[in-house]
C-alpha cells in the first residue's frame, strides 16, 4: 500500500505544489488585508482546488509527454512514472480522470456553497473553473497541445497569476479592485519563471522531440533575457502596488528576498550553454512561495 502511495506521490510531483499555492495565498493575503473577517472555508477551498489542479496538470503532463515521446532517455529532469514503468498508461488515465473529478467537485463546493455568489457570478466562475481544468489537461494532451506550440507561458501567467490572485480575492471579498492585478502580475511572472527554468533545462531534448516551447522558439540566450524580465517585472509590480496603496516603509521589505532571485539568475547565466541544473526549479518555486509569504505578511502588519 505504501509503495503505491509513494508512486502516486512521485507522479503528483509535490515539489511544484508550493507554486500553485503562491497565487491563491497572495489573493488570500490581499483579501484579508481588505477584510480580516472573511469566511475561512472560501480560502481553504481555493487552496484545495489550486493544489488539485496542479496535481492534475502534473499527471496530464506525465502522460502527454510520454505518449509524444518527449520523456525519453535524453530528458535531463527527474524520471517520470510512465517513463520509468512504475505506472501503466491505463493507471495514469484513471488517475487523471479521478483527479479531474475531484478538482471539479472542490471547485463546485467553492463557488456554489462557500463563496455565496449571485447567479451571474456563478456562471462566470463556473466557466473559469472548467477552463482551468481544461488548461491543466491540454498543456500536453490532445492532438494540438498548447504547451507544444509555445503558448504554455501565456496560460501559466493567466491561471497562476491573474485568475489565481484576482479570483481568490474576489471570491473572498466580492470586491473589484484593479490594483490587485499588480500582485497578480507578479505571481504570473514568477510562475512563468519556474516554467522557463523547466524549458531551459529541457531545451535540447524538447527541440529534438518537436516540443516547441517558448524557449525552443526563441533560443536559450533570449530565454535568459526573458527570465530576467520576468523577475524584474515581478518585483516592480509589487513595488508599484505598495506605492499606490501608500504602504509604510517596512512594506517594501520584500526586496530583501531579491538576492535569492539574483543568485538564481547568475547560476542560469553561468550554466546556460552546459545545461541549466534541475535543482534550480524547486529553488525558484520555494523563492516564489517565500516572496508571497513575506509580501502577504507585510500587508497584514
């Protein structure tokens, strides 16, 4: 039983879960700063839904990349479950189906029970929920997966940034505040930075296998410039938000984390031609999560 659990735990790729939490937590911190007396179950189910969607995406990527031959002996990242043979295709399809159903159930409980939305709001968030599930599946699945056409960054920015942050904020507060798009943009950029590291790491194999990620399309040198822009825009967006909200001086203390991101950039630049090391990916995830926590706690002080 434990062996089976370990296999599915590996397939779920828990090292990426903190990334899915970051956007929802950012939205939660922003909502709590606006109204400390929120329904905690709304936030809890936003978090649970985000985690399940991340796991769904990871399982679908495992299956999609395996079927398309991208997960092969030349792949530099961690060996996936189908590639290593510890799960069969049938088992993975079943796992994907169950996880998709769980994601829809959690999302339905969130918008129909805990968020207390109007009919119009329900319709909008129901569409967003279904779109999020489809986005998780179609990154590598189907005849024309968008991850193979260089569109992964757009959808990552949209769902891990704007939808996660602004969606959580609205579900918790029922308020529209367009300044929220600034921290949402920061989360989208940081999420794209994680994806960019993944794609820079897999550049050679993706190129040879026909997976035309954005990095394959623009090349490694431009991908590094793009990465620098992502980190810069993330920190500048958070800074502009604090300026607009007239935050006290300590509200800019999140810049103390910038050296962590700068160190990652220096390592990427140094290893760009020889191969971006895989450990940078979980580091980028962790640094994004830390940035979210620090910025969020500063909002609540």
